C-alpha cells in the first residue's frame, strides 16, 4: 500500500499561490498512486523495497518465484538438494537420490534411485558416495588403543589404582595364597587347591575299592572304612567291643511277614523267595475260629495263589488230650488238604486258640512239600498234637493259606512266617 500523500488545503482560487498548491496536491496524489501495487497486475505492480508484514501471515499464496529463500536465518538456494536421513542401510529397500544411510561406521549419500542389493556391489556401481568417514582411533598422548591393551600407558601402577586393581593384577598365575588357583587350567587348579574332581571317588575313600553290597562305617571323625558284604543269611551285629558292625552267622531265619486275623476269611502268605529259602517256619499265637469245633487247615499253591490245595494231600496227626480221665492218645489220618488239627478247635470264652509251630520243608524246590507241626489248643480240654503231612505234587510252592474248616472265619490270632536258610 502507498503512503498517504500530504495535501494542502485550498481556501480560494483567486490568486496564483492557490493554483500552485492545487498543482502540488495533484502531483502528490500521482506520486502516491505510483507507489501502490495494482491488484489486477497492471502497472505499477512491482516492489522497489522490502515488504514487512509486521508478523502477519501471507495468505493464499500460489507460486513463489524468488532468487533465494531464507528460513530461520538459513538461506536455501535449492530445496531439491536437501538430503534425507534414512538411518542404517538395509538391503531390499528403495532409496532415492540424496538419501543418507550409515553402514560400517561410515555415512553415504545416494547418487541415484535404486532398490538396494549388496552394499559393496551398489557402491561399486556408483549408486552411493562416501559422505562422512568413520573416525580413526586416536593416537595422541593419553589415548587408550585397543591394539595396545593399555601397554602404552606410561604408569601402569597408576592405571591399576585408577581401575581399583591390586598387585595381583600383574600376576600371570595367581597363587592360592592370594586367592587364585595357582594354575592356568582346571585339572592343575584342582590339584593346586587340593580339591576333589567332580564325580570322582571321595578322597577319603580312594583306597577302599568299593563293590556292590559293601557298607561304610566310621572308625573316627570323618574317617570311613569299608565293611564287605556278608554271605547269604548272615546278620549284621555289633562286635564284642561295641566299636564296629560285623556280619555274623548266628541267625538261621528271617521274619518275612506277620499277619493278624480279625474275622478274616483266611490269612494268606505270598512273601516267599525260592531263590533264597527252601523251608519256611510258621509261628501261631491264639489262632481262633469264628465257629466252634473246627479244624485248622493249611493250603499251598504252586501258582502264587491263583489256585489252592491240589488233591491227595495227606495229614497224619498224633495227639494227646488231657481231660478228666487223664491222657488219651488220638491218631487221625486226614486227606484232601492239610488239616493240622482235628475238627474240634473251640471258640469258647475259656479257649485261647491254636498256639505252636509248623515247619514247611522243600517248598522252594520242585519236590514233594512236607510239614511237621507241634501245636496246642483248647476244646473241652487242653489238646497237644504232633503231626506231619506231604503233597503228592513235586512243585515249587510259593503261597500259603490258613483257614478253618467248614468256611469258618479266622476270628483272631496272629501268624508269623519265617524264611529258614
């Protein structure tokens, strides 16, 4: 916009001075129009000085045609020449002219548009040009070079102190006395430290040559010795001086099972070991029937209890009965299965069941199995009987079942089974 012209007021046209003033006013108006931009593009339509918008925006601008452009104090001569940072170079990526990337510590600028393949190949094809090289390692005083491993430091003692290292840092092999291993490999370190190798025999056992079944015991604090395994059937006991364990042959039997009846249909024993035992001993304590006047029976099995009592079992019982008339001998032969008492075992209040022992012979070998018994029980009187029996089958018998005749339960009592060597 042109500046407002200064005009002179004219009060009369009767003299020449007023006419001069009017001419001067028209000159001022003409000059003001000459200093005004024409909106329709006609003359005058050009600036002869800088245009200050006083902080206001320039709106609705179409094409700007300038010789140079200054943005925030920076003169831009060619906007298309401004590079664009793309970060780390990537393969299979589209790049255009003036894109900048970084690879191997260097910065490159793209010279022509392309889709990247292998960088070395693209560089050789002049698709990239080095713009900024990776900096070199310093070589001045005080620089620490990786290749020198700090050997270029003038005062390594000061360097160790700055790093918080002690004198041990200069040791090639740190001795055990200074907290090291005294060696450069694991095997030597174990020896230097007096340590035990992982998975090896303990040092205190090195000369013991242990084998399966051996037992270790202490003869003093932290001192172990070997007790070789004993023979079959031996028992472990304390020696006469009560200082160490030892094997002894004093025992000829091992308790295999102990079972207590409580109105049980039967008491069954399968705890046999034919490889170790061929004979078994049964101890009876107060074995009483659930119904009075029953015979105590023992059945055997050659198939672990799947079936019982093969035919042709024979039992011979010879007993004595102490009653009001004195001692009476009774001889009984019973077939079909082993009845180890006559059928008169009582369950009366004053009766206490069957007591005694019965030994099975050759159950663990393929021979006829036999038994010998010595039992005592009550009926109307106190009865003591001795008996024996055998089977007609030559088999290894591996299960035993105690019952009472007539399907009576085993009301109470205990039976132990012992293996005899």
